[in-house]
């Protein structure tokens, strides 16, 4: 469980680089508990600062980093990928694709789940983690006002905290659900290996409770296998 450490760190120092490194290290340790990473080909999509990919490298994996534009030019090898227009198979052949905290920012998550399958070797894996809309952080920076609804919640936040807001629902933040993603992964030929709340995987039983999981998972993590 890492949720307590993340809360303490955030209260003391905010969401600095170490905050995200803690998340990345914990996620990769969880992945290693499910499947070996040594000598595996890993594609880190929507990699941002590339922290998950770097921890995979430390575990002995051969990692390719990808995003729309490099946040850190020193990340190598790097390829530019638009996850909403995956119309090429040039990156096919990965043993594991990592997609962390990206799905809720895609207008058509089903498109991503369909197309990214072509990048994974048969029998290979997809690690998917994202924030469901109804979780405490579903509205991102204007949480928990998102429980007032997308439109009203944003208006109240803008009134209380004038200034530029990073996320707008329907533009760069979209409503996703655990149940919806479960259905889509089944449709597009994935086998569920394990599903847990990312920051407290010991409470995996929460993900087996419809409705409840939408609120209490916080950030849902899935390890899926391509059939």
C-alpha cells in the first residue's frame, strides 16, 4: 500500500518529481510481481517524464518511450505516437505495453484499446491504469467538485479559484468507468490477469464490487493479456 505515503508527501511537498517517482516505482514493482520484466520488450505509451519506463529498464527490460512530444529529450529510444490516431503497426512486437494515467484523457478510449493490441505480441501484456470519473480524483484538479456534474463542478471551481484550469471535461478529460473499460477489454480480445486499486492493491476485492468500485478504486490498475 502506497496511498498513505503519497498523501503525506503531497501534504508536505506537493506533487513534485519525487511524488511521481514513488508512484512509478510502486507500479513497476507491482507489475514485476505479476510477470517477469528481464529481457522483455516494453513500450511506454503516453510516457510523459518516462518514470515507469525507467524503472522497467532498471528491472532489465528493453524500453521504448513514446508520447506526442518528448518531455525529456534524454529518453532513448523514443518514438512519437498519437494514441488517438494509431494507424501504423511500425511498433509491433512489444511483450508489454504500459499506459499509465492516460486513458481518461482520450476522447475514444475504445479506439486505443482496439489499436494498441496490434503493438503487443500474442500472449503479451497491457498494463493499464487510469482515474475513473466517479473516483475521488475523477475531476482532477477540481475534484471533488466533479460530483456536482461536469459543467456545474467546473463553474464552481472557476468561481472559487479564478485562473487557468488545466482540464476541461470533453476537451482533455473524459468520463470513464471501470465497468465500461472491462467491457471494452473483453470485446477487443484481452484476458484479465489482475485488477486492483493502484495505490492500495491489497484491497483488490473492491474492484469486484460493481458501482462501489467506481467510487473507491481511486486509480484502477489492470494487467491484461492479449489473446
